[in-house]
C-alpha cells in the first residue's frame, strides 16, 4: 500500500501544478514509510508520472483526509482560543469591579 499511496499523493500534487518533492509527499503520508522506499517510488514516478493508475473518484483521497484533520485541529484551536478570551474577559471585568 505504501507505494500506491506515494504514487497517489504524487499524482494529486502534480494535478494541482505542484512538483512533488520528498518532503511534500512524506508530510501527506498516512503512516511512516522508510525513506529509501519513498525515494525509490518517487524517483520511479518522476521518470514515468503518467503510468500510474488513476485514483477512483469514489475513493477518499489522502488530501481530503488531511484536510479533514486540519479542519478538526483548527476547530479545536478555535475552541481553546475562545475559552481563553472568555477567561480574560472575566478577569478584566473582575478587575474593573475591584
């Protein structure tokens, strides 16, 4: 599955006009892959980028999963920030009363 995922990520990046780099692909992997395997598969992909099988439209893409995780993290961060603002507001109101 690792090679397929690497190829899928490379294809997705390429489709967006981004040249896939080792770092970009590695950052989008769903699980760690040995660097040697990543370099080998990415090198093969760069030699023949069109030969990879297209990703079925119904399959959830790695990018979609990563985006969902990013949105969840942003939501959690927003909640924490709102809690901090509420606490600071309460402290300011208390300080004004004293």
